[in-house]
């Protein structure tokens, strides 16, 4: 779309912090996509997010993230944000 730019941010987390950090990011808004990678850089899950995708629609993904968090020692959350200009 015209006037929109995407930028990414990366956050290093351990498995225990994964869910809480994702919830914190979701509350900030304007996120287009979340990518979870293991410490070797392998992509574990990609969550495309659109405006209004919250609550019950996100519950299955959060359950999957819980399983990933239990297995993940260290990882990276890659956040794609949309800047409207």
C-alpha cells in the first residue's frame, strides 16, 4: 500500500520469557507479523497478524507458542511493524 513501510525489530528471549514478551508486543499494536526463531536461527513459527486479530483468533497460536517456549532455551522474536506515513 502507498505510504506504508515495514521495519523489523529483533528481541532475544529465553523460553520462559517468550509468551510474556509476545503479549507485551501485541499490546503495543501495529504488528504485521511475528517470527520465532531458535538460537541457531531456524524459523519455528510465523504468525501473520492483521488489524483486529486478537483474543479467540490468536488462542491456537498462543497454545503453539506455549509448546515452543517449553522446548526453547534461547530464541529470537522478529517483529515486523507497519509505519504509515
